[in-house]
């Protein structure tokens, strides 16, 4: 991502903040995996969105109108001994040269410097509750200033939620962001195709997960965007199944929910397909119903429609189809009003997508569903899940879990399915799987 993109974001935020204000945002801390090993470091999304800075132990400060520079970055000093073990660090010079900070100070000096930056600022923009330790430090800095009120020091009088402004900004994707998301989507689509072609009875769920991860890395996506789901048979009815350890059996379906992350932007795809390469009659009937619901939901993704319209479209198709198949009994409108469909479809039809797989942004503005606008990206993922222990349900339907998910960009005239590269028509899936194992 070009540094001009990050600067544009900071400038936009500072314009919304106005004068006499200050924004303070810490980087993500390092997390320990076990006694002597860390989890791979991942920068906090809001912090990265504004800075592009990848290191821990850093704090961003924005001060609109400050004469000596509006963007200050506190970060670690360079340390040759540390760098021998962990690689190069930006240091103060790198923070200015490579990350476009107007000024940079050592993170160890923040307690001495930051209280002075807070002086004579009316509003403090921050995100409270995410990092309790940092919240405590911020309050202590304010209290230190308050102790000097008799000396004429003016202290901030208002704390403002930074995420209210920042998360609304993140909801609208720029051309650079969309470019990243397209790449993540293309790599993820290739990975799903590989998983379909390499699937066969007797393999383990985690072996398909391995095929996906291989393709992610080959495509320049070093990490999955979230924990991969590979659920064979009845495991596909567990919405957040991540054990991925069971054997795949002929005659079952396998549900894969997996997406790559590229330059901090996520893809999110789900496909469901037959382990043996051919759908049974019951599997095909349910699959075609879910696909029909997804097409109806995607068709409702367009500027001017509100957030809930794709969900409403999917629910109507699914409920009518479940009545036709005998899974539900009654009038479609009444079943929807009563929520009877939730027995087999218990989640929403999508979520915002961006730097986080369940990305930020309000779904309602006031009491009304948010209107879809160009630049927004959402998932569309209807499903049907019929657990093996479903009472009163014909056994031929039991143990079938199906979800179909794509990533959809709202455009000026309608929508663009970013993840169109992986087949989802039943005939196309069967043809792909018959074509042979991935190389």
C-alpha cells in the first residue's frame, strides 16, 4: 500500500476531528503462544489503517494544526543486538523516512513527552476498552496535567470515541483497498479449486486445509484471514467447526470456509461439494436451493438497497424451498414472521468485509438499516444445516450442512462478485472434480 494512501486517511480523519483536538492510538501488543514463543505478530487493524506501521510497541498521535508536524509516531529505537535476533527495526529515522511520520520519538520517552502534547487540547480521540493497560496510562497522563491546573495548564475536557469516525471511514474501500481485496479473492478462489480437485474419500479434513494453505502462500498471502473450516459430513452443520481432523467419507459433502489475507485485507469464501465427486439427489436438492437463495441475495446488493434486503431475499427463497421439500410446514409468510426457518438457517446472510474478516462499520444508522453505497464490501452466505439428531426429519436429509459464500463489492450501478473465480454451480463442481486431482 502506497504511503500516500495512509496520509490521505490521516488527513481525512484530522479534518473530521477539527482543531484543538488530539488522536492517540496504540499498536497491537505482542501475544505469547507458550512459555518461550510468540504468536506471529499481526498489527491492530485501526492502527495499520492509519499508519502502515508493522511493528509492536508503537503509538500514533495525530494533532491537527500542530506547527511542528501533525503526525507523530512513538516507536522502538534501533537496537543492533535485538535486530540480530529479530530483524531490522524502523527506529526514529525509519519512522520518518519510510512511514511518513512528521516526527518520531522513542517509545520509552512517551511518559515524558505525551502529556505535553495533550496540553491545551479540548478533545482526546481514542478507543477505550480495547487495551486496558494503555487506557490506564492515558488516564494517568491526563491526571498529571490536572495536577498542574493552578499553574495555568489547560487539560482536555472531552474524550471522543475514535472508532465512530474511523470505522465509518474503513467501511468505504478505496481503489487501492479493492485491488488488495481482489488479489486475496483470486488467490482464495484458486485455493478452493485446488481443494476440490484434491478431495477424495479417505483423506483427512486437515489435508484439504493443507492444500488451501499451500495455495495461499504460493499466491503471496502468507496467512489465512481466519481459522479455516473444513467440515466433512455432519461436521458441516457446526458453524464454526475448526477441528478439521475427521476422515472424509464417500457419499458425504464437505464444507470449506476459507480465505486468504493479502496486505492486511481479507477474502472469505465458502464452498460445499461432494467428497466422492457426485451429489446425491437429496444433497443436490438442498444445494440448488441454497444457491438459488444466494443468487437472490446477491441480486439485492446494489446502491440504494438497505443492508437487510439481501438477507430478506435469501430467507424468502430458503423458506419457500424448505416447505416444498417437506422440511417445514405452513405458509411461507407466517414461517418467516415466526422465525421457523431458523431451525435450519440460524445465521445472517452476510457481514462487512475488509481488513478484518468480520469488518467494522455499523449495520444500522439510528434505527434504520444502513443503505448500501459504492465502495462497501460484504459477504453473501446463505446456508442450510440439518444435524444428524434432527427430530421429526426424514433421515435422508440428516447430516447435511451446506453454505455458499462470496465476497461482493457494491458498485455505482450494482455489484461485483470478487470471488467469481471458484465454481459454485453443482454441474460445474462435478465437472471440475472429475477433471482430476490438482498437481
